[in-house]
C-alpha cells in the first residue's frame, strides 16, 4: 500500500510540474507577443509622427487621385490620397445642365512620408498656378492647399467612418419610410380590387334574379323606389256642411229647460 501511495504521489507531482511548466511557457509566449505588439505600435506611431498631411480645400474639375498623385509625387514621396466625392445632388444638377458627366470631388487629403516635405509643399504651392503643359486642362487652375499640423491619417478615417455611419442611418430611415408607403399603396390596391370583385358579383346576382330577358343594371349605391304607406284618416267637416245644418229655436230650448226644472 505504501508503495502504491508513493507511486501515486510521484505521478501527481509529475503532472503538477508538467502543468506548471506549460503555464509558464504560455505566460512567456503572451509576454513576448505583448512586447512585439508594443514595439510594432511604437514603430507605427513613430512613423506616423514623421508623416504629414496636406488638405486641399478645392479639387480642380476632372481631377482624380491618379492625376493628383502624378502631379504631387515630383515634390516628395506620397503615402496615401483621399478625395471626398461631391454632393450627389450637385452632380445630378451638373449633368442635367449638360456639364461634365464624370465624378468630381469637393476636397482632398494627401499624406506625405515626411512632414517637413508636406509643410514645404503646402507653403510653396498654395495660391500658385498648377501649371504643367499648356494643353493640360489644369494649367490655369490654382492650388488651394494647406498643411495640417498634428493631424494624423487615423483622424481622417475616423471622421470618414462617422460620416459613412450617418449616411447609412439616413438611408435606412428613408428606405423604411418608402417601404411603409409602398405597403400602404399595395393594401389600398388590394382593397380596391376586393370592392370591385364584390360589385361584379352583386351585378351578376341581380341579373340572374331579374331573368335572362331583362337587361337592367342596378348600381350598388342606387336605392330602390321609395315606398309610401297609406293610412285611413277621418275626413274633416267642411264649412258648407256646418252652415247647411238646421238651427234650433231659442224659444223651444227655453221651454225644454223650464220644463225640466219644474
């Protein structure tokens, strides 16, 4: 018995040691992963601090991200470009007026790899003519560019996500209202069809009851002939009849009453 208990104790001790060893290894892996993540975040933050963002308050007509990258890349390395699309109502209005039918943009953001270059580009180009080839459609347009101090690209993505969420919520509300209007219209159509079918059945029933030889249409809202009942009444006495009655003599009446009093 003592040998069996000792062997069981050794087995339990070995299992506990193995479990402790595994937990330590797991903790070590988590610690290394946290350190790697921290280093990566610090590196990304350091790289982000080196970058600079310029804001374009006006994007020339027919300018797209590719053409903007071709123009600005000659001044420095560009990381990312984002152009905000114009208002759909303005686009529809321009198309109806016979203007440019493509996509135009209202504003833009350009991220340079070096914030010093971004600041220098903004100071150098703001208010200046875009230039380039004289045949270019942007030759006479002016730059409206500004360097955004302490502005990161994550701020732009957060704002864009917020605007997108608002637009989606608004679109969902408009879709819900349109669906309610559609359901109401369909219900009214079904109700009208039901009333029409009832009216048709009543007309057929009336035709069957009236016989095959008669062709008489009786609408639903038309009432039948009004029935006037006749009651027996006592005829009033006319004035001529009252005048034609014989009058009783006053002397005769006096004699009658005197006789009765005696």
